[in-house]
C-alpha cells in the first residue's frame, strides 16, 4: 500500500521541493537501492543457514531424551513468561491456571472495556505513573518467569502477581481523578 500511494502522489521533503524537477523519481533509484538491501539481507541469512545452522540452537537439543525426567530448564517462549511467572507464584494448581488465563485474557479484553472520553495520558499524570508501573511489573514478571523456581524468585513473583492484578483496579480510579 505504501508503494502504491508513493507512486500515485509522490513524495516530498519537510522543507518542500521547489518544483517537480527537484524531485527524485522512485524508480529506478529507490528500486535499485531496495533490491540491493534485500540481496544483502538474503545473502547474510543464507550464509547463516548454510554455514552455521546450529549457531543459535540450544545445546540441550543434542542430549539423548529421557522420558522419566523432566528437564528443570523448561519454560515457555519469552512472550508468555509473565503469565508463567504468575502460574508459578500460586501454589494451588487450579488457582495458578485460572490466574494464568486471567493474566492473558485481561490484556485481550482491556481494549474493549467501556471508557469515558479519554484525552490521553498527558492529562492524567497519576494514570501515566500507574501505566509505566504496569510496564515495569510486566518486564519484571517476564524476567522472573525465566529464572529457576528458587526462594527469592518465588517470593518476588508472588508480590509482582498482586501488583499486576491490582493495576486493573487502580487504573480505573486514577483516570477518574
């Protein structure tokens, strides 16, 4: 779509172009530049795949499998580590699964929550502070989810779990002020 609109309307500079003679046409200048960039990226990718295929692999993949032992280092992908930390922070299995589902579903449902006329976080300084607190808690939960199940990480995960779920209660009140 970008190329279509760029081709139809042309491009300009922030300072403006004096006339059409000062403009640079998209083809062949930018087409050749983009094709060269694509060629360099593909060459680097092919070099990596063909010459060093195991460079980013996990060394654990080369160990023989033992069906009787679950490896201690198993963890989900990085984008679910925050929910995995919440799951591990609750000792009850059913409660942990419910909290894990709520942690993910609350982020999916949040855009559809009814709100008043929202003017942006610039007009809500307390809401902005609470939002950046949630971002910090999210990254800390992701970090804790990647750590082993040991004493300091379990306790930190339990505290961060409470803070994570309390955000959704505090955010409504802070935006009303």
